C-alpha cells in the first residue's frame, strides 16, 4: 500500500509555480459563524423568522446545512402473505441518495432509533421519501408503505433548542392514493453540524461505506490514558542462595511491567545479602492492567542467568505520592522459581525463604512525557490534586483542506479519503472522513482548556485506509497514510484574535519534499486572567518534581518511548480506533533519529545567531578604524559619559533594549509560525542524505561490518544533533525577547526593562554591584533547587523548533 502511494506521489508532476511561494502561509476569509437567512429552510420557511440570527456555538467554522431524518420505530406492520411474518427495515430516499436501517426478523413493532443526515448542498430533489419494506430471503423485498415529505415544509432547529419530538405517520400505498396498515414514528428537521445528532448520524457523503467501515469514518473525541511513573527502589535482599551451593551468587534484580524490562547492576560483592539501592522507573497507565514482576537472578556466566526467586505484585496496592517525601519500604518473600512440583518440597521451602527489600510508589508529582519537550502540549502533573486553574481557552475550527494529492487507487483512478486529527494535552479529536475528494470540508469546531500558553497544538491529516471492502486496494490491515502535519505554538498567538489561515501540508519522502495540499484552520486563544498569565511566565516549565528529583537524559528518552507505546496501544482499542501509525506521527516518534538534513539545519541556525555577533564585531571594528567619523565620535562621547558616570551603564542598556523592542514591534510576526522549508533544509537536500534519513534502524545494509559502523555513527550523530539543536534553541529564545513572537513575553520584558531602567537610575551603582555580588555568591542554604524566575521565563520563550520539519 505504501509503495503504491509513493509511486503515485512520485508520478505527480511538479507544477511551474511549485516553489517557495507555495510553501508559505496563506490568509483566508471564510464565512465563519452560524447564520440563518430566511429561516434556514429549503424554501425560506421555518421556525425562525425575521432577520439573520447569529450564535457563537460554532463561530469558527462555516455553516453546513443538513436534512436530518430520525427513524424511531414502527408499529402494527402487516405480515407477508407468503411467510406470515414481517422482517421490516426502513429506506430513506432523497434524490439519488438512499440510506437504510438494519432489519429485524419477525417483528411487527420494530425500534431503530437511527438518524440519517443529507447534505443540503448535494440535494437535487424537493421530496423526501421514507419507505418501510419487508426483507425477503429471495427475490425483491416487499413494499409495506411509505411517507412523503415536502422539503419546503420541513422546520428548522437551532441548538440549544430541545430536540424535535418525533410523530407517528400513517403509511401510504405505493401510488399515494390511500392509507395502508401500519405506522412509523419519524422526526424530520433542517439543522447544521452543531446538531447533537450529527456525530452518530448516517451521512449521505459516505453512502458507499457499509459494515465496519461506517464506524471508521465518524468524528470522535479521545482522551489519552492517565499515565503514571512507577518508581521501584531496589534496596537489598536477604538469604539469597545460588542453585549451585558451592559458590556465592553474582546477584542482580530484574523488574518487568508488560514489555518494559529493567535491571539493576550486579552487586559488586558476592554475598547472600546483596545491596543495590537503585531506582528503576517504569511508565504505566490507569486502569492498571499489568502487574509488577520482580525476579532475583544469578549471573552464572555471560550467557547464562539463573532465576533464584520471583514475586508478582499488583500495582493497585502501591502508594501514590504527590511530592518528594519518601514512602515506606517493605519486605517481600520471594517464591522459588520452578518450585512446587511436590508437596513435600513445598513444606520444606516454606520454612526458609529469600526476601527482598523494596520501596515502590506511583509518582503523581511528575508529568509523564509522551511527546518531545520542544512541542509539548501538556505540562500538568499526573495527580489532579496538583493541577492549577486554567489560564485560557483554545478554540480551533477545522474548516477543510484543498488540493490534496491522490493517496490510493480506487476503480482505476486516484482517490483520497481524508480526515484530520488534532492533539492538545490529553484530548485528541478526529474529524469525520470525507470520501473521495481532494477538497474535503469538515467544518468541525473543538475546544481545549489551556493551563500553560507555552505549549503547542499539533494537527495532522491522514488518508483513511480502513473502509472495509470499499477501500480500494487496501484491507483492514492497511495503514492510514500521512498527508501532512501542522504545529502551532499558543504563545505566538495574540489573545482574543481569530486567525484564519491556510497551512501548507509538507511531507518529506525518500524522493524529496512534497506539498500534499493545504489545511484551512480558524484559531482563537482566549485568556481568562491577565494576572494568572503573567504569573505563569515566571513558573517552572514542568512540575517541581522534575527539578527536585530529575531523570537522566537516557531515562527521559526511554520513558517517553514507553509512554508513546502505551498511548498508541490504548487509543488503538477505542471505537473507531486511533491507529498506531497516526499516534506515532502526531507524537514524533522518530524525531531522535539521525538525519544529515536536520543536522545541517541546526548548524545553520547556530550560524545565523553567530552572524549577529560577527556583525557587532565588524561594526565595532569600523568604529575603531574611524570608517564613519561621526559614529566614532558619538561612541567615544558615550564611552566617556559611561566611564564618568558608571551608574548609567545598566539603565542605558535596559532603556536601549526597551527602545529596540518598541522599534521591532512594527515588524512583529503577523501570522502564526508554520513549517519552514528553508529553515529545515528540505528543498535542496541531497538524495543520498534522504536515502539515509529514510533508512530503517537498524540499517538494511547487508554487510555486517558496514551495519555495525553505520548504526554506531547514526546513534552518536543523533546525540550531537540534539545538542546542536538545543544550543540553537537557547539562542533563538534570546532573539524572541524583543522579537514579538510571543507578544505577552515581549511586553513583559520591555516593561521590566523600563522599570529596571528607572530603579537602577535611582539606585547608586555601588549598591547594585554589592547586592548583585552578594546574591550571586550566596550560601547554598539560601539557594533553591527550583529554577529562578528569570530562568523559567527564559525557558518559556518560543524558539523556531516548532517551524522545523
């Protein structure tokens, strides 16, 4: 399936205008909001009269009208003249579109309670026909009766009005000349995508999908499982005896939860009472479905390990701690491995047992990282008791996509069945699948609570390959192909402003960069309290436990990988499932892998920062060499003034940065950041480098020596790439202080600068120097392990990492 998709993309010709301009963000002007002209009905009649009515329920999407038909039940249906029973079902017909309910065997009073939705834009008939039929095992189904509605008389319903009450309708004969036996309960109304019946309704846009595929095209909201860190502190063991009684064991402890396996170091001294005092940290999720398996093993020789004892413990019995205070340790008796063959052996062993001393707890004070910290969307600790109040509301209208490329073959032609996934915090949303179109219109709106503005929302577009037998060339075992992804950092958005833009969907393939289409969004970030927002900018980026008891870099990487696997596994069990390839793409599962292209991009990010310092050095050299005499004279005068009045140095510097910030306000970014192909070095990348980037890990090269050296090089280079990217991130945060990429942070900084300029001007310089020196040299007792307010503020500043491909 993937090979077919790549061949389709490779065969797609490049347009003459397919250059940098096509990769830019485009401003759009959609007709947002709910408007009901002339009552909103087909013929201008309805329950809403007078002028236009505007509501804010779905004010970030375009209005889409649907004709809803709710088939509730039927009664007193006549039996068939041949079988003497009735196997009824209902068929709803509007023009060329037909929808049908399931049928019941031998039931004259069936209940369906099913909703059908017909898009108004595709309706070419003024009559709605509802047929009741009797399913036959062979031949044509028998006609029972029908009900006909004139669409000009259909009422309009606007949420939050109560649902329209269904009514009983007498069935008519085929020609409509008289009534027949039986009645059907129906409700017919005109509504929009804001209607409560919309998500679960049968849609005429997907009339070709049947069976299990119906569940895979609906819009859904998912919630990530509640993740915990499980800390297992292995302290010691007692009375450990090797299987070979003639030697003392080389003992280590192995702990396992599901497919996560960790082990301690081998005790340095051979003794029956080994001591380790090591921490093993796992990721687990509620509800706890697995147990903690602890085994004590003896390293007999490098290729053989004997299990000396084991114990299995349910996770529910462990304490959940919210801070760094230690929990009580416990002793557990170990079960002899392979023990219990004979009852006599059991009685003998019960008199003597090895023991293990451990301290186990579920960490509620950490935030379990399941995504890269560069694109993090959630920073709350696991324990809900530690959550603070939200500081804002994020509203996203997923309008649609344009110019999507064909992703698969269906009936001999290219086709795309697209849906969009958005992830922010623990909440995932998935739009409905729009069938067989390169310009899908979803017009679905979603809302998230924001607890920290320095976070990123990720949106991805995928092609649905799980539509049952109607999926051309694919089966349920296929993978949903990625079409593209967009990341938006909330701190770069102005509060209470609605952004309507078309974002390019860019994907790197092994044959180069490809624009897969454009995603149209409407975004609004609303702040609830300015005071809370200012307070947040001075707080640590992560919960305090990450700083009081930090993890190592390797631990963070391994735990994040395990957390991603758990999230993908749990969301894959939903209905419809959010599949593993979708979750991994949204969480950037392969972001740590080696890429020459990314390394070049990070290197030139550093060079762009160094170029600014080089320019300052060149300017200073020109001053020294009197290239511009006027500038040199002014600099000398300023230097003499600062030497004569040293207390003016810091106020002048702060006031200068204040003026620079005000000056740069004119050139502040007007649009949210997006994927930058030049910054990512995606346009001029070498084919060999792309071949290396898309190579598997471990490599598929056949030669054993080449494989070993190649994998080692990629692993080491991946670490270097990460370090280089971190250095570039810090430098770009300095640039964003006065760059207005985060308008709140820049406003706070320039206000601080002018206040600092006033305070420092009114305070003697010697006092400032004395206080600053004493503070810098203060005793460790007066220091905190938590980062300072300036450090936390700096780490919240945006970098250009969210613009990297």
